[in-house]
C-alpha cells in the first residue's frame, strides 16, 4: 500500500505595503476612537440633553426659590471695617470671610466686592441661581440672599459654563478636545470603510447639507 502525501497548502501571499498601512491606521483609529468615546460619553450625553432643555427653556416651568439669612458681624470684626477702604473692589479681610463662611456657609474669600462708605456688597452668582451678601459698615448687620431656579436651570448653566469656576472651565476644554478626537477618528474609520458601505458619502453629505440649508434659508 502506497502512502499518498497530502497536497501541500499554497504559501500565503505576503501582505502588500498598502494592506499593512491600512491595517495600521485601522488599529490606531479604532483605539483612539474608543478611548475618546469613553472620555466624552457622559459629557456628550449631558450636553445633548441640556441642548434640548436650553432649546425649550421657555416651555419648561421653573419656580425661583429665594432664601434669606441674616446675621450680625461680631464687634471685634466690625471694629476692623473702618480700616477697610471706603470705596473699593478688594476682597473682604480674611477674618470677615471666615465669619461669613461659618454664619452663612458661603465662600467670599478672594471674591471682589462692591464697597461703598455705607456697605460691603459681594455678588454670589452660581449655576442655576444667583445671590449676594451685604454687610452694613455702621451696624455690622449682614444679609445673605440666595435664589435658585431648580436642577434643570443648574444643568443648563453647566452647559453654558455660567458661574461654574475654573475647574469646570478646563473640563469643558478637555471634553471638547476628546469630542474632536472622537469625530476625527470616526471620520477616518468612515473613510477606510467607505468602499464596503456605498451610502457613506451620501449620508455624510446630508449631514453637512441639512444644517447648511437651515442656516441659509431659515435663520434671519
């Protein structure tokens, strides 16, 4: 009985330089696409939802709630106020800021004031609300007023970066950069897969055409 040798498999064709390049870019784009997607996912959801709430702000009812607190500056601190300039935008002395923090749970250290010979006024704007603190320079009587307009107004102000402070300011920049990476890598992947998906370029063109037509014809 003669052994028949199995036919040898034909050797695999070596990868062309073009295939290798395409494979490299596919890998890189996929990696950066999912990383940027993970970084920007929650932010995208937040900004998309608040885009709707901002667009319909007039239809969403918001009942402002105002709370007032009163207090009296302790005599030793009141005695320091004559040394404070009569008209200035300088922050209040640190001791007064510490007292306000304990009495009203507000942070006024380092905040500019609108000081007159009669009173010290500190604006306390915040996301979704507003407020202020006044201190009578003669009597030490202090009034803290805070107005809030609900959590939707709070989220809307986060969207606009209104009165949110430097940390949120930088978060928006980092989030925007992640969105740009997400969009650019998405476009790169679309480009590489366009041959297998004939509707790619018509859909991309439609995505550009719709806002352009609306802007040209319906925004006055």
